[in-house]
């Protein structure tokens, strides 16, 4: 496989996953509008009491397995060991069968215990926990299946299954919540919980189709009678399971860190806001601005880099298996450039239009300060996601996990210190969140440099910063001018975003910040873009 084709493959996968993630988020947002109207605040509260229990059990049972299977499968495929790749998949599915059953049963039987011991305060949440318990079994299979297909660098199955899963989840949530509502809120919340089961089952059915399609393609390319390569012919099942766990456990631990850090925020931030002079009510409101409004915007802005992180794992694993260090270096450099290309303009938009965006989306202009400072996290989170994907692809899954622990410690210290300062308040907590992402990202980059010699391209970064600076001037000027004259917030906001993006791309193209090699990797629009830039004289004709 040539470098260009390899680059096209992982970028195509990134675009597919990004579109799917956006569609899933849109459907999910619409879903909560309808479900909230049916269940009301109390019913949603019952559902939300059960969901963290389900999410934790799910994280422990399968988080990290898709990454591990993706890495091992990509290595086997790169070495033409198709028999070995299939064997890894069969073993992982058997492993998921046991973990899925164990954690489904454990969740089911622990539901009453959690209520009796007051971990869950409202006994009406019991039925929602019970309703969610069988979903764990199916989702573990779903995760393993997606990891295998991603190892083949086939991202369409993951994307399609995610969309189908979300559609059926939403439909069943709304229908069963409404159907069971006359029986009581506990039944209605349990009905909504069954939506996750419906989504997982339908998502799995979709993946079965893609597995059949992959097997047909394998038989066409490699024939029906596949044999193991000599290097892996005598590899035992236990050694494969050991490798899966070795790769998966650090990823799983890193996933558990996310709810742990969120709980630490819950314990520290409101308390330190009170020290800064805010009342309990004000502290709660400010905490809601940060966690419920600013953080979701940051996550929305980094959908593409999150997808890029998933796509680059098998791409790097494949190159590592082939001992192609030059390709690893080029793919890492391209991933970081793309992350910066997307995240810098997103930072400009959210930072300079923080209050208008908070007003338009949340009808909460008071969230402007938290949103503005959180914009810094966009650049750092994008870098963290991509660098984590690179390290995972290199087989060093433990390093990102350790880095997250170190970053979490830094965040706790900064949360405790900065949030209590009256001059900062909730902005101090936002700065602490940005520092959390930054510490993890920069330590990741240190280890990437250690293993492959990669350093961020200073010249390319400088050009991106210059283009973002030009964009910031246009965004600020356009918004201030039109908002003062026409008093149409929605026009001023979207007009400023549109004008800013045009100036950003144009500036980047003029100063040489857009590379033809990156454009060539982009599926569908890449060749068209190159033709336009050649006509404009930005790219030289060959």
C-alpha cells in the first residue's frame, strides 16, 4: 500500500466517523427534548441515577478492548496473517462472552444492594438498573466487533452501526417511556432505559452484515483456505488473551479516570466557589455553566479529532508491524497538523463569541466567562486525543493512562487554588480543565518524540497561529459592527463565524500553511481543492 493510499484510508475513516458522531449527537439532542417532555425532571432524574451504574459496569467490562483488538488485528493484516487476525477476533469474542455475562448478572443482582446501602437514594431507580443490565452483554460484543473491523481500517461499519443504534435507541426510549408512563414514573424510566438494549441489538445486527461482507472480501483476495504465518502458528490462546489485556487494561483505566475526575470536580469546584464568596445557589449555577454548557461545547468542537484518534490507531499499528518508521512519522505529523487546522479556528470562534454562543444555544449569557476560558481546552484536547491515538497505535497504551493521572493531579491542585480566587471564580476551574488537557497532551508528545523522534513543526504551527489571529480580528470586528448596527444576534454570530472561516482558510493558503500532501489525502474533496488552489497559484502545477 502506498503512503498516499494509506493516508487517504485513515483520513477517509476520520471523515466517516466524524459525520457519524455528529449525526448521533444531533439525534441524541433531539431525543432528550422528547424524553424530557414525557418523563419530566423527576423521571429524568430516575434514569440518570441508574445510568452511571450501567456506564461504570460497561467501562470496566469492555473499555479498551476495541483499541486492543484494533491494534492486534491491524498488525496481523499488515503481515498478511489473515488466519491470525480472525483467530484474535474469535478469542476476543469468547472473552467478551464471559465478561458480558458476568457484568450483566452482577449489575442485575447488585441493583437492590445499591439501594439498600443508599448508594442510590431513590428506590424507584431499581427498575431502570435492572432494565439496563442485559445491555452490557450486547454492548461488549458490539465493542469487540467494531474493534476488529477498525483493525481492517474499515470505519464505515462503526459509523453505520452507531447511527442505527442511536436511531433505534431513541425510538424505543420515546415509545416505551410514553407507553409505561400510566404505570408510574419508575416504569416509564425503565422503559426509556430499554432503549439502550434495543440500540445495542440492532447495532450488532448491522455489524453481522459487515462481517459477512468482510469475509467475502477476504475469500476473494486471499482464498478460502487460510493458514497461519510461521511466526504466529504456535501462539497459544492464553498469550493472545494476555496481549489483549495488556493493551486493553490501561485504556480501560484511562476511561475510568473520566468519571473519577468529574466526581472530583463535583466535590471541589462548588466548595471552592463558596470560599471565593459565592452563595450555594450561585456556586451551583456557575458549576452548571462550566460542566453543562462549556464542556459540551468543547466536546462538540473536537468531534473530528476524536474520530481522528480512533482512525489513526490501526494506521500506526499497521506501519509499526511493517517497521515503516517513515510512514509512522508522516502519519503522526499529518494528524497533528489536521488537529491544529481544525482546533485553532474552533478556539477563535468559541473564545471571541463565547457570550453570544451561550445566549443563542443555552439562553444563558452568564455562562460566557466559563465558555470563553474553556475554549483554550479545544486546542489542547484535540492534541491530547491525537497524541493518545498515536501512542496506542505504537502499542504504548499505558503511557496515556499514566499521563491522565498526572494531569488529573495537576487539575485538582489548580481547581483548589484558582477557583477560590474571587477574581477568577469559575474561570479558575475552566483554566484548571485546560491545564488538565495540556499536561496530558504535552507529556504524550514527549513520549512520541522519544519513540519516533517527532517534534511539532514550529513553522507550520506559526502559520496556523497567524491565520487564526487574522480570523480573530475579522470575527471580533464583524460581530461588534453588525451587533451594534442591526441588533440581530443570530446574524451577527453566524456571519462572524462564516467571515472568519473564509479569512482563516484564505490566510493559511496564502502564507503556505495548507500543504498539497495533506489536501491529497482528503477523500472526495481533496483533488477538487488541489485543482482550485493550482488555478489560484497557491499550489504549483506539476
